[in-house]
């Protein structure tokens, strides 16, 4: 099938390449010239395992083309995916929908045939209704059907999550074509038995925000338990392992530590609270404020722990920070707990050197005043404290003796509870989580 993907960021570029892999003919629209040129040359402008091969394969085969032209897009196909960003509004909790809105404003007047628009971006409940009304005003003697088809991919596993999703959800108005089109697009996954759920648009929008809110709540739950464990001298890892065996609870997303960051969970729970407020249901989601609070406390607690490990003051000490990405297998530093802690520690007077296997360029842009090393060992040189802030395998498998040779003090803070604690202690390290 011919289709257009509007917006080629983490979500859109992955979706476009994966749709081409499924055998569809795809035109991607990206208005940022640097991103577009890189993608058109078959190069992924961010780190996502498996995506470079897929992208270059389909740019070469011609199944995937890239443009900045909405006119070309309107001409190319009758099926359109919206994959643009929905960041947090500046100074407010709500989602900024300007990019989603501008897709509709630009695209719909140029359509000359009946078309289906499937939204993938994470949007507040009610958005499909609103966009449908606006599209009807903008459309010129044609029918434009909008449905929501939320995306659940995780960065780092984006290709696999898109090609082998654990469920497909389509929120469509009754009587339209969206369900049939989606069944066609995702035929191979549906044949393999992937659950395919059809709902009304508002429910589909809520599936996505509820899923992310649940995941955020699960992480903050275990981090709240970690606070109690600290106070009681208990081990939150043992608690998580044991409660995780209950299949109703499950062990996934119960890793305590620095908490959640990234371009999705933090802004999605805030947008969800803001939208519930607009709908007069603020009270229902008031617990998400606490989820957010617990999460942010993890960062300030880590700064405090670092200060204590240094004997009460960060003035003039050297801190090595291992990790800058918001999680491993990603170069994304949006709302990264690692960089946030590095920045706060620096503000309190420490000299901070950061190393990350993939996120160095993005970190330098966001936090230009931090120092950066080109290796993990380099970041630890002469450090008074080493903080592990992202659980990259490279850090988990570090030799504590080798690191011990270069630091000033053997003090490590395992911000992701990922290091082999006994091995580090055996190598003479003071160890905190
Ligand atoms: C998240 C969701 O997991 C995806 O299902 C969703 O599609 C995506 O947002 C989105 O809305 O686009 P992602 O942001 O890639 O995916 O990252 P996660 O794997 O969910 O991790 C989020 C954060 O939680 C990371 O900072 C991670 O370190 C942290 N985390 C995760 C924990 O602190 N503990 C855990 O046990 C798990």
C-alpha cells in the first residue's frame, strides 16, 4: 500500500522504515532540513539499534522516499500517518499540539481524493474529535477520515516493537474505512495473532496515555518503596524480585533507582493531568502528581547522596558521571535523570565529567558547561565519587579494579542498582544506591 508518514523523528522515522519493511511504499515528510537530508541519504540522525540497516535498505530499494513537500505527500497516497512530536508546553503541564495541528492545516487543503489520516503521536483525549471537525472545514469536496492508531514502541527496541507489536489499537468513528485500512497495513502482524483492538477514537487516545501513566506509576511505586527500604535498612531489589513473582504484579518496570525520564513518560503524565483538569476530572488523576514528585525526589536524593559521600560538601570535588542518556540503548537526553543529576551536582560546586557511549553529542548541546570524557575510565579519572546514572552494559561490566586505579577515592553510587555490588565492594569500593 502507498502511504505517507508525516514527521520523521524517533517515532516517524522508525514507523516509515518499518512500513517499508512490511512491503509498503512510503513517503516520509520532514520539514527539518538537516534531519531530512540525513534520512534521504540513508543515515539515521539518532541512535536506534537496527534502524540504520532498515532505513538504508529501503532508501536504496526506493520503497522509502523522503520529502519536505506537503503537495508531493497529498499526491502520493490516500493514507497518512501523523508522527510529529507533542512536547510539553513551555511553563504549563499540557501537551503542545501545534505540530499536530499544523499537519492538518497544511495537508488537508491540498488533498484532492478521499483520504484516511491515522494519528500515531501521543495526544490528549478528544484530539481526534477536534481534528475531525477542523479537517471537515478545510477539506475541498472530499471526505477526510481521521482515526487514532497509538504507538507503544520503546526507544532502543523501536524496530522490534513496531514490527512485532504486542497489540494494535485503532480508534475509529463508526462507518469509516480506517479499520479496514489498518487491517490491511498490519496484515502480517494480525495473521501472527497480534491482538487487534478497535475502539472509538477517545478510548484509543486514552489507551496510550493510560499505558504510559501506568508504567510511570509502577516505577514511582517501587521508588517510593525504595525510600521506605532506605529508612528501614531493607533492600528494595529483594522486595521487587519477590513481589515480581506474583504474575498479577510482574517484575518488569520495578527497577528502582534514578527514576524515569525521556521524551514520553514525564510529559505524558503531566499532559494527562492537565487534560483531566480540562474535563473536570482532575481529582481522578491527582495521584499522578505524587508519581511525578516521587520521581523527581529520586534526582534530588542522588545529589544529596553524592554530597554526603563527599563528606558534606561538593565544593571543589571531582565527580565522574557514567551515563547521560535517559536509558541505555538510546542517545536521547530529553529530561534525562542522568544529566539532571550531573547538572545539579555541578551547580553545588563540583567539577563533573560525563561519559556516555552514544549520547555525547546530544549532551554537549543540552549541557555545554559540563566536562565530557571520551571513555568511561576517562570520566572516572581523579574522581572523588563515581555515579552510574544510566545502566549501559559497558558500565555494568566495568572492572572495579581497573576503575579503582584511576579514581582519587573508591566511592561509587549505583544510581540504577545495576552493578555487581559484591564485586565492587571486594575491590575496595564504598558502594551506595
Ligand atoms: C515509553 C513506553 O515504555 C513506551 O511503551 C511508549 O511507546 C513510549 O514511552 C512513548 O510514549 O513513545 P520510552 O520512553 O522509550 O518508552 O522508555 P521506557 O523504556 O518506558 O523507560 C522510561 C524511563 O523509565 C527511562 O528513564 C528508564 O530508565 C526508566 N525506568 C524504566 C526505570 O526507572 N525503572 C524501570 O523499571 C523501567
